C-alpha cells in the first residue's frame, strides 16, 4: 500500500471571525490577549494547604491540556502554601482572593503568576488599588478583575436592582479605570453570570468599552452535562465573534473535565489545533451493525491519542462510504462486515467482530508516522451527526 500523507493542512484552519484586538498581558509564561492563542484555565479543588495534593492535581490538569491554574486562598494557611505551589507548578498559578486584601500582597510575594481579585467582596478594595497596583507592577505580576453576579458591589445592586449586564460592566469598567489611573494595565477582566444570555450580553458590552483582554466564564454553570451545554453555548456565541482571550469552564465535576471541555470548544471553533476526532452516525433503522458499541469502543481504544486524526465510524450504506472516504481513517459497515478506508482508499474488508481492533491498529500505525504537537492527553471528540 502506498504511503499516505496525513499531516496537518498547510493553510490555517478557517475561523468564524477575526479575534477582537485586545492588549496582550502575561500570566507567567503564558501570553493572554493580542495575537496569543486563547488559553484554557481551571481551578484546583484540593485544600491549598495540602501542597502535595494540590501539586498532584495541577500535574493532572497540565497533562489534560490546562494552560493556567487557579488556587483558592481563603486563609493565612493557604497563603503560606503559595510559595511552594507557585515554584513547583508546571503551569502558571493564579491566586484566587476574596474578602481579605492582605492575601493579595501575600500572593504577589509568594511568586504567583497572577492574582484574581473580586472588587465586590474585598473590604474597601477601591482604597487599596494604588498599593495593589504598585506591588503587582514591582513584581511583574498581572491581575484579573473578576466581577461576579453573585458578589456584585452592593452599590450597583441598589442602582440596578439585580446583576444586569449593565451592572456587571459598570463595575468592571470602574475598577479598570482605577488601576489605569495608577498607570497599571497588566490585567484582564471577567464579568461572569450563571445565565449564558446575560453573560454574553455583558461581555459584548464590555468588549466595546476598551481593549482589555477578557476571561470568559459562565459562573456556577452546574453539573457536567448542563454546565457543558451552558459553557459551549455562551463561549461559542462570543468566540465566534472574536471575543475572548482565555476561558474557564466551570463544572460541578473534577477539574480535568473542565479542561477537556474547554479544549474541545476551542478545537470545534478552530481556535486550537484539532486532535483526535471521532465522527459516528447516530444510528437508525438502516444500521446493520451496533454503531453505539462500535463508536464507544473505538473512542475508548484511542483515548489519549493527540495527533490530528479524523476517524469515521459509520453504520450503513447511505452516508457511510462517503463519510469514511472523507476521514483520515474510517469504516463503512453493513451485513456484518466493515470496509476500512485510509484517506479515501479501501484497504481491507473485515468481519464486524474485527472492526474495532482493525481501526485501533490502523490509527496507531498512522499516529506513529505523524508528529505529536504536544503532550496534552485530551480525550477524543465524539461527533454524532
């Protein structure tokens, strides 16, 4: 059989809109905004005081493709753990600060790459902007002004009655102006809400008000399924217009799942190079094989493969051959058999019982001949269409 070139296409993948022009800042070694790629963030769920457990979770997040990690700092003991975590983490660490402004300075001194501050619940925050800006500037640390619907400044709640898009944006713009008055510009902004529609409206308004880099998030998005839908809907609406420089998918689930979802959203929009993609039919009365089981077994067998490879698992003769030919690797199944395609060419026909094993073997063979882009162990995309 002749050698088939399965490398990434030479031309850039098409996107729905050019990126909004935002200024670039650095979160440690990761650039955010400007022409930098959209980055994926998550947050540890371990007690920050448990340094080993926190570092272990950060390592798992890094392996899943996380670019930046945030850790909670609710107490002095958590602040005391930051130097060791910041030093040993493989990716930049952001300290998440609420209520106590003294922990902002502790995080900066600890060597964190950035600090997230929530103006709505830090005591007399506006009075300390000058000192915080100076400390961050001296240390080369960036900040995130994180406005949340659930902890909006009481003055704005009184003005608007609830956390409207206008209220979120007014809070963010006000705090940004305070930092800019002190010639501090190394910050990004988030205006999170649990309602994707309100969240999208707020970010659209904010994007028109300045060139700040924007961190996207639907706060308290919910359990894995609901949160994934909410985040994908909101992020897709904004990223498709070029709005958004870094994202965090907030799920009531292990943080690695947040990273997987975030990466898949970016890949679906061609904002991050696509890795492994499984294209499988939803099955119907025409199917002559068990498509569900085939797709699940192929997905499980190829989990962790990071090369850009599209694999089609099709169950009937209507769309099967066409989809299989369009994929890098595919099977068109019927009558208890499967035709195996590699880059549009039928290379063999195998019994149904051997389809999964054959596809996995061929995928591994192809993968060995392709350059690996990175070490991120993302799970396959399962596209049901």
